[in-house]
C-alpha cells in the first residue's frame, strides 16, 4: 500500500529546504540549497517550485498538502509573507496562493517559531503535551505557543511574539526580552563593560575587533571560564527566567522547550533562569511540575513544523486527535 | 413552553449572590447577601445552598447546571477553591463536589476575572469577538483571556494572571503590573511624593491621615484637577499600556475590555495607556484595528460569567457555537 506524503518547505534567511515526509513526520526525501536572499522573491519562488517538484512522489502516492515555515512576520490566515527582515524584497508576497495555483494542493503557511512549537509537541521534546511554549534564543527571541492542544495564532497570526514582551519599564526606559537577552544584547553588554575597562578573554577571541563580539563569542568565552562573559550570560538567564515567569502567569503551561544558539551554553544560562522562575513566580504551583527542556529536533525543526502544519490543518486541529490518528496508522 | 434555567453563583469577598438566568443569560430571579467572610467556609456554603434553592425554578423547568464565580486561586479542573486572600479559612474547599452532591446537577467553577472575560464575549462589550482580553484594575489586577473563542485556562486553570506579568526587571529590582499600576500602587506612589514634600489636595481629602489614601481617593483628587494625582494616574496608565503591549505581542487580540474601579477615572488613565501602546508595540498592525472598551456588564459581570460557564461547559465550548445556539432559540 502506498502511504500519503506531506511536503514540508523551510524558507529560511540562509537556507531553502524542501522535503517529503510520511504522516508520521519521518523524512523520506529532502533537498536543500542556499536561499540567496538577495536574488529577491521571484527567483527564490521559482527555485522553491522546482525543489518541491523534486521531492514530490514519483510512485503515484497521494500528497496531503504543502506546509511552509517562513520567517515572521507572516500571516497564516491570508498566506502572505509580510516583510521579513532577513528576506530583502519580500513585501506582502502571496506565497500560499502562488503554490496552490502551481500544485493544486492544500497549502499552509506558518512563522518559523510557531511551527517549531507545533513540531515539538507532535514529534519532539514536548511530545504529548497540550500546554507548551517554545522559545528560541539566538540573534532574536522568538516563540510559539500550544494552548490546550492548538497553535496560538491570534487575530492575524501575530501572537506568541515572546521576544517582544516588555521587561523593563522604569522611568523613561522601556525594553523587551529580546533587547535584553538575545545574542546581540549579550554582546552589547559585554562590549560596554570591556570599553569601561574590564578585562576579558573576549578581546583575544575577536583579536581586538570588538565589532566582532557576538552571542556565540560570549558563549565560547564563558565556557572557557571568563568571568565577564559568565556574568553577562548569568544576567541573560535571569532575564529569560523573568520572561518565563510572565509566560507562566499568562499561560500556565506544562512544559517550556528552549532552542536557539544562545541556549548551547547550557547551565550557565539555565541555572540563573530557573532561580528567577522559582523566586518570582506567584506560587510554586506554576513551576513545581513544570518541565523545562532543550529542543529535540535540531536544525530540521522547521521542516518538521512545516509538515506538522499540514497534519494539523494550519495548527488548528487539536494535536491529540492528530497524534491519535498518527498512532493508529 | 418552559425554557431551561441556569443557576449563577457569585462568591465574592464582600457579597454572595445567586441568580436564575435563562439561556440568553437574562436574569430571571436573584438573591444577594453579604458574604460574612469571617464566618468561614461551612457557614457560607450552607447559606449558598439555601440561596441556590431559593432561585431554583418552582414550575418544573429543567436546570442546565450551576456556574460559580469565585476569587482566585481556584482550580476549574478539580473544582477546588484553593486559598483566596479575601476568603479567610477557605483552603482547598471542594466546592464543585459539595454542590454536585447536594443538587445532582452539572457544576462549573471559574475564577472571577476569567468568567468575566467569558461574560463579556457572550453578552457584554466584546460580544461576538473570538480573541478578547478582559483586564480588571482595582485593588489588584486580574484578567481573563478568550483565545480563538475559548476561555484560556492552562494546565490547572492558573492562566491569564495578567497582573503578575513582570514589568520591571532592572538590576535587582523586579516588579509586576499589579505592583505598579493597581489602586494600592497608585496610592503608595502618591503618599511617597506627599511625604517627600509635594503639595496635593489628597491630604485634605483624607483629612491628613495618609493611611486612608486609596486608588479611589487618587481618582477623586485627579478628577478635581490635582496635579500630583493626575501625574500618578498618568504613570499608571502608561504602565498599563505597556502591560497591554506585552499582551498584544503574546495574544494578538481583537479587543481589550477594561473593568475595575481604577478605570472609572476614564481618559486620565486611557490617554497615556493608548500612547504607550502605539509607541511601543512592534508594529501598528497590533493596534490599528484594536478595540479598547469599558466593561459593559457592571457589578453583575460575575453572575453573567458564572452562568456563561454553564452554557460553554466550563469555558471549553467555542463561544461561536454557543452564541449561534442562543440566537437560534
């Protein structure tokens, strides 16, 4: 018996990926190129169509649909890529309509962090949970929320932007979680302290060129035992913990899944994060049974998430019914 | 034809109310007494049972169920009132089990701010909206979230505690929206400035006894034109606006409904609130079509909300299907 196939498309700022998956979200075939973002949407969409055709089944298997993971802002209701900072020239591109016209298949669009959350509850680190929050900490902070088994989108699919929660509102100063705890924020804080005279091996790592300091550099310095780098990451973890405190009070989740490059430093970040959660949550019932885990799906999370959009009809079907169906097959 | 009846119970810190409503959530009959919170749960529950019996239909009409609005923390999944600060002696009281055993009817429990949100989307200021947030600003700040037509509860019904979002995380200082913008916070800030030497008619209003300064006193002073009071409310409105910025990024709602005594000052609070929203939201698409309205249900909001729990099966049925059913009757 031939089984149905799902097409997943990961439109990233750096890489463009397509894959064919079965309904268990196992990758059957995949294709990957650089995105060449500067070539603009028309050329990229032409390649995307070719790459989808390449992974379409050749044996007559039925295709359930195409799911696309794209950088935000993207509107899953209208299927429009709005204006992602890392895809120059993409302004209000009706990608879902374009692919639907080309392939005559159901097409779903989701932003990368939202679909990552979906992938993690269906086949990743949060498998089986109904109340889950995915947070990715890298050059920005993005998020996805699974609320009672369904992907949280809001009115126009702009929900779950956890990096833009206000964390500092004091006097005239206002700042968000992303501005305080993402990679560039950690780099900025380290550079400011170095420029104020503190010693750090960061200077040696970047060979004196402080414009090269990044979240990754801070992570390497911290892992090597650099006091300044450790201190900066500690504050980042503490702020991330306070951001999670807000999310606990707002969503009362069962599990938090953390991904993104900054989380690779591990306990240097997680220990102060957990301390902030336990100190500042209203009540221990918010964190007593809370699981905080690392993302399980690695760099393929967007492909899984794109395919998960198809099996959940854009994230709107309850993941419990979807998984029961997967398990029954 | 006899129509079905719903029993709503509002267990407040000050007042205990029961009512019989029809499925359109019109109040048919009601009963109200003081709660006498200090008498403890057994005596209050005994009176509650009597008051429910008094509003039960005498003509043989069928009763759909009993809904209870209670102060948080209350667990809608287990039907347990956990330990509300304004109901001394109530610790883990299994109120749903007790009433179910007494009346042999479906019984639903919700916290007062959550059920207020439900009431507002079914029969109040947010009628017909699918993505709505209710915020009440009085001695505390509470909230309720309707997410894609369903009441947001989270794992144990502890979600939507919007007053406990972290708003100030700077250096060692951490503070929540409630600690910065609820009535007592406004009073505390005004008193501190008066004690530091600023002039204000607040001193005359409380006849020199600064322990009597409350959110209501600040509101009265501001309405009378007092500069200090206006300034304190302005900062409260600005912080409330920043709290709403977080909620917009997290939920992308269509409408915000504001209730609670502090909101009675009107534009003195709402103008700086709206300014903060428009200045700090990531993109105008978060607020361009956003409606911000006052609560429409007044002091009966908890009775309506309690009854709404019954028609939505504890907030878990989609409000669209519930309202279609109401309209068809």
